[in-house]
C-alpha cells in the first residue's frame, strides 16, 4: 500500500514529544472567554416558544424568533452552559455550503443544487450582516478558504473546480507564496464562500444579544422528556426538567449530537469524535517563515482530511484526520482524550510545517459531531407542527445553523416558504442501523476511506456501493 506524504516525511519523536509536553486537555476557545453565570430553571414557566439547546442552533433560533415576534416570550433551556459542546469546540470555519460541499449536494439534490449554493451564500452574507448589526465581537474574518492538494491525484480535482472569478487555482509556486509548506502541490482559493470566527465567542455573543432582546436563558437545566396532547394542534407542549416544567405553544429542538427527545430521530444521527490541537502564539519570525498573510482557512483534499487556521493572536489550530466512532453511539467525556490521535496530529503538523520545529501546543481537545447518513443537516416538524427540529450537520454547521434556525421558525409559524419547500428540507436521511451493524458499517467505511487515501483516491467496491445507494461520502 502506498504511503501518504505524512508517512513519507515524519518528524522526529523528540519534536513531537516536546510539542505535546505542556498541552492541557481543554478547548482553547472556551478557556479564552468569560461568560456570565446563568440560573437554572427551578419553577414552572409558560412560554410562547421554548428552545432546547444552547449552541448555535438554539441561539440563532432565539435571536431570529425575537426579530420575527418581538413580544413573544422565548425561553432557552441548556443542559450545561451556553456553547460548551460543539459550538465552543469547532474550528471556527463559517462555510457557505448548506450541503457539506457542492459535490455532496449535487449527488443528493441535483435538481436544486444551484439554488442551494445561492442560498448558502445568502446565508453567509446574512451572518456577516448580523455580526455588524449586533456588534458581535467574535473575530469574524471573511478571508476565504484554501483547498490544498498534498498528493498528485488531488491536483486535477482542484483545477477542475475553478468555476468563477472568485475561485482561483494556484500551482505549486503560487500556493506556497500564500502559505509555505513542502507538502503543498497546488491549491484552490475560494474567496467568497468561507469566513472564520472565534467559535466560543460567537456563542457567547449570540447569548448576549438574545438576552438583550428579552430571551430568558436557563443553564444547567437538562430537558428529560417532551409531551403533548394529540387532540389539537393548538394544545401546548410540555418540557420536563429536573426541577420544573415549561409549557409552551411551540418548541424548537436544537440538541445537536445528543439523543433526541423525539423517538423518530433516535437513529438519525451518530456521534463521531473529532480531535484538535492549538499551538502557542507564533512569533513574528515563525509567522514569516510560513507566510499566510491572507489568513485563509486551510484544508487538504484527502478523505481523512486536516483543517487548520490562524487565531486572532496567531496561534494555529490543527485538527481533523481521525474521526472516531465508539460502539454504542454514546457521548462520553472519557472519549475526549485520545493520546494516539493527538500524537498523530502533531506528527502531521510538523510534516506540514517543518520550519516550526520547537513550537509547542498549548491545548488539545475533542468534540462529538452529529453525523447523519446524508452528511448535511436535516429538518422537520412533529406534534402537529408544534415542535420543529434540525440536526445532523456533520461538522459543517457553524453557518448552516443560521439557515436551520430560519427553517425551524418557518415550520413553527406554519409558513410555506422557499426554505420549507426545498427537497433538502422535506426529505429525511436514512436512519443508521442499530448495533452491532452500525459500528461494523462505520468502521468498514473508515477503513475504505483510509485505503482510498493510500491508493491515489481510488474508491473500492464498498465505497462505490455506498455511492450507488446515495450513502457515499468524500471530503
């Protein structure tokens, strides 16, 4: 089996040991902010809209609901603290795509992909406007993204993806003038479709705005169950917490990777763990050695891909590659510390940037991604339109959550809109099978993707079969 560049050009053990020696197992982004403490719900409450989940999906829903209906009583219930899960742990890539890339969308929604691309760009523009309108202090930078070829077979794919004046193909010399790595063979600079944020700060700022608009946020308030009368579409929905109940006209479920309160969605997603390293701030000399003056977000073209970016204080976040599913599909803190994956990421980092030898990582962490079988978010309504939900973002949800919030509010308002008419919104993904079949299928797919990366991108019979039935995926 052929070796990848990360196996052909490994750094020394001493370099990796030194780099990881002081890294703490905590998300840098959450460490980097301070939030107010919010009370837990301890008394019964009546609301016009109750939102379950204090990540991006829930927070955008709260903000946009108050913009639509300023006088409505909106309550948000968060099991722990605002933004503590995926919204405070991700890479901070704000991608325009609503379909986890155009190729994934084209294979699943061919009749509407061009409109979905337009809607994705409009959605990203709306987020940028919201950053300005609400003075969101979240380090928003719309610098675009560089897709990188690090193996010869990836070069032609990038060249073929050059479609307009905002998408620029870069040969080896040109891409290394942007960011200098010996692993880069070519690049594609997509200048309109991507931005960067400080992810935990975005969540905190959305919570601030929501509260300023009158939303009541309760933390450390897990919702244990949901119930409603089936007799009337106007009957209230009841959410049961440890200490109280919320009776609401409408409910939005924004629980991401955690088990859905609706039985119909219990097999719709599985948690896949993603791992990340963050360096200490680079010195001016170190930054000059790699260039990166235009501060784009970066990602390579493998199935097991890496993503990386600069923070405001010139740290490098470096994550991806391993995507780990644990038998049983549970979310557990013990899964977040995986030394072999952090070591592999550190090796790949110094293969990418050998000129940064001696740099150390300050933080290492992980988070669970809510993966569904179509690899992009799905949406729906239940309980005669009184409950709406969105989930399954599969790691590309920072921007898509804003779109999802509007979809959920459209559904709860009973409106027929362009969004609710989309096939992407109306169609549900296939569920995952129960264990042990789920684990066998996921691990076999991971093995096949790794094999493709080691065979010039060639997909084996398993991947081709998944492609044929609409379950295929590549990055």
